[in-house]
């Protein structure tokens, strides 16, 4: 292998992955930066896939890692094997072109003498052998044309589709079925589980059957599951269903009802009744959206349904009940049409489309019913969010989010999978996996070994038990021999190359003087480091204020100041990496996934410990549930979440063994609060500089000057 260097942690991890993939079980592996965890799982995974003629699914949280595995790591790993191997990147359905929708859109536009250049370009691309993957098409991310032609499970006719044989989604599925490694993301992985569960079949799913899974960036699994297992509706989503049934342009009716009206034996009065009900439903969706939009206070973008009170609550429920009633009536009208359809017409495209739309409307009515009686669904958080992209017509999105995704992941994922590797650089708090495992369903709801014994693997279990009694593996709290957990330390010399600097006299973050302090402290630290820094914030306001105060000073020094939002993330990071002295001011997603090796990132300033906003509806509901059962939500949820994000922020600093740098913390709670020690003890052992601001600035300058 080119540039190969033996790393003990990597070899050890590869050994454990081999055992779990071969014998079954779950490995929870924290691998520090530089372990080379992707090689540690790719080599055993590929060996097993080739040897057993079965695919292994690799799931990542980010596209970056997906691309790195596919383009950089897999070619090297596969070259180590004599047998040829194939890897396929599988994305969510919405990334692929649906030929049926494309032809329908072109046909519809032709009917109205409209000619969309973009549709023609997409057609040419497709006819010219285009991959069907949106990323290969020069189309802006937010171009609305794509939503007219992309694949959606609710639109898919699957085996009944006239384009089935040439379908891009089916093609990628066949490709995946013949690959040894399937590189997906958490969203695809979880959506696939959901599709297989709901549809009770695999026709509509993207991933083929698999028994071995690697979840990389596993620290993000809970967030991905929270998003994926949320159900939503809005005026927009209702309109989309209604437009599928009927739409007209220039007085010509098109859509499912228009097609059905051409079939024999369907009484026109049934079609007319459905059209009338469709109009009623559309009006009530408009009315509901208008009422729901009044439920927000000024500057409020989300609200819990249970917190609505007084007139707001009464009007919201009344509009919701009316909407539910209208959708239920529409379902009845469409059901009447469905019953009138003769047996021999069952395979007609419009009939299949009717059944699919009917099912979607029934699901939507059921969701609305849950919103009307949220108390009957104690496991869900019902909340509203307002989208003000169009200030003249704000759209309210109603979501039902699981209060706890742990039981869902446990039941649908971990209990079903034979072998699973969960890995990330940030899974532990102060060396313990307890918290992460409890959040994803690998603690209380442990998986019994019975299923393994049934599968005739008693010897493997004995081996695992033996290993559990060894020095290197932690014994987990549920005494479940199927779950191994282990920390593979980073080989990087943190104690020599990294420094943690803490201002012991920093202004407390709840003080009104904190922003003024930040302006001074950030400016002084950046002077000491001569730029070359990433400044991480927990709020856009603090980011903006600090940037406005500090960037003129940086400009005077000839240092480029970059701010999140100035350009897209990719361009911003490229500029930051290429311009050595530049400084990037950022928040949110920039705490994770910024990979800027070398001198360009010599200082990370953590302006505030990254506690999540307590008013966030999901966060506050989960906290309330913990408190209600007698727990302490701050200790059980807020602190661990913040520690994991803090570790991610710290992890931006040292990306290569030669990297050298400082993480400066300007939140004095890390010293003054009892929980502060958890943040420090969760980091790799490194040098520590503590003192007043001027003192740590001198330490920073001295430490970085020694790098030459
Ligand atoms: S099978 Fe489904 S995704 Fe493929 S072209 Fe047909 S409708 Fe579209």
C-alpha cells in the first residue's frame, strides 16, 4: 500500500471488525483521529463480502465521507484483493431521475404548448446515457424543475411502471445487489428500513438484502433517525397530492381523475364528486395554513402544539378538524371510484396511481388525527415550524417527531441486523459509551443472544464472552455478549502537538458584557496566532457581532476574514484551506466535518460550550420527558450532547500526525462548573495553558512559534 504506516489501533480495530462481521454481533468503536478507521473496517468488510458473495452496507452521515470512501479508499482497498470487487454509492430516491415523471411532465407541457428548455435538456441528458443521478446534471441544487421529475416512492409504480426496465432507481438497486460494498448514508439506510417495514416487501426499496452493516459517523445516528422517523404535513404537501389527482391549465383537465374519466364504466358523477371534494380540501388546507401561521409569536419559528393556548388553540384545532374531515371525505369519494373500477382495469396506470394516492391520503388523514389528539400518542412530539421564505405566504410545517428514537432503532435496526459496526471519533463521554448507546437503543433494549444460538453460533458466542473477560474490552452494563465496545486511541502525539488554552478570568457567558469580552478575546488570540484559525460559535448573532467587530482589525493585518453564509460551504472551506492566514467564523455544522490539515488551521477558538438551545421543541420535550421520570435532563442529555459536539470541535485541530495547534476555550464554565471537567477529561491528553487572557495569548504565540 502506498504510504503505509503500521498503526496499532488500526490493526486492533480491523481484527475486531473481522470477528464481528464473521461471527455476528455489534461492535461499538470509538476511533480517534488518525486511526484510519475506514481502512480498519473496509478491508475486513470487503474480504467478507468477496468470500461470502454478500454485500456489506457502509453508511455515513456526510456526503464528504461517502465520496472519500468511494473515490479514495475503496480503489486502494480493492487493489489488495486478487478477485475484482465493486462498490456502489447509493443515494436517496430523490437524487435519481424518474423517467415516467419526466415523460409525463414533457407530455403535460406539450399539451399546453409550453416548452420547458430544462425538461428538454434533462431528456437529452437521459437519452444520451445520463446516469440519472442529479449530481451528474448541471442543475442548481434548488431548481424546482427537479421536484417535477425526481423519483419518489409515493409516485413509483414499480413493477407496473412502463419504464421499469430502464428505471434509474431499479438500475442502481441492481448495481447495488451485485456490489460487494454499498456506500449509503444514514438517511438512505433508515428510509430503506422504513420502506421495507411499511410496504412489507422490498420492491419499493433502494438497498438489496444485507446482513452486515458499518455505520460510520455513528455519533450522528440519533439525529438522522430523529429526522427520518418524523412525519410531516403542510399545505404544500397536501397540495402536491391534490395536484396529482387533478390540475388544469388553459381549461384542460389533467391528472389521475382526468385519466380515470376516460376508462369505461366509471360513472362521471363519481369523478365530479371527487373533483368537488378536492376543491373543498384545497380550501380547507389554505384556511388551516392561514390559522396555523397566526400561532407564532414575533421572532418565533417553532412552537409545540401542546403549548398553544386560548383562542390560538381553539382556532388551530377547529381548522385542523375541518381539514381532517375534508381529507377523510376525499378518501371516501376516491374509494367509491376505486370500487367502481372493473377487475380487468386493475393494471391501468391511472388505477395504480389512484391506489397509491389514496394510500398517501389515508396516511395523511391518520397523521392529522394524531395532531388533533396528541395525548393519545405520548411517544411523539407534535410541533409546528413556520417557513417564511415567501414572507407574503408563510407555510406552516406540522411535524410528529419521536420522543425517543432508541426503541425504534433497537427494534428496526439492531435487532434485525446480523453484524453491525458502529464507529466514530466521538462516541464516549469521559471514556464511557453509556450515553451514546442509550440514545440509539443499544443499552436498555439489549439484544438477547438467543437468536445467535438459534443460528448455530454458540462457539462464536463463547469466543465473544472470552474476549469480554479480557483487558481491552469494556464489559457493558447489560451484560450482553453480542455487543462489544472499545476505544481505539489516536496515534497522533497530542501531548506534544496540541494545547488546550483556557482563559481563567473570562467573562461568564450569561453576563451582558460577554459579547464585548468575546470581541477583545478573539481579536487578541487571532493576533497571537497570526490568523490561521477557526472561530466556533453557538449562535448566529454572536458570530455576526464578533465578525463585525474583529474583521476590520484582521483586514488591517492583511488577514482574510471569512464568515459562514458568505459563500456555500464547499467554496468557503476551499478558500479557508488555500489561504493559510485566513480566519473562518462559523457555527452549527462547522463544528463537525471541517478537514483543514496543516498550518492553515493552527487555532480553534471555542467561544462558548455548545449546549443546544433549550427552547427547541424537540430538545425541550425530550428534556421534559427525562425530568418527568425523575431524571435530570441537564445531566442526562444537555451535557453529554454538548460534550460530544465539543469533542467534534476540538477534533478539527489535529488532522495529520505533523499538525500542531491550540484549542482556546473562552467559556469559563469549563472551569467554574462541576460539569466542566467532563469536557476536559473527554479530550485526548494534551498540553494545558490556563491563565488570564494576555497570559494564554503569550502561550499560544510561543507554542505556535515553536512549530517551525
Ligand atoms: S419504476 Fe418508479 S422510479 Fe422508476 S421510472 Fe417507474 S415510476 Fe419512476
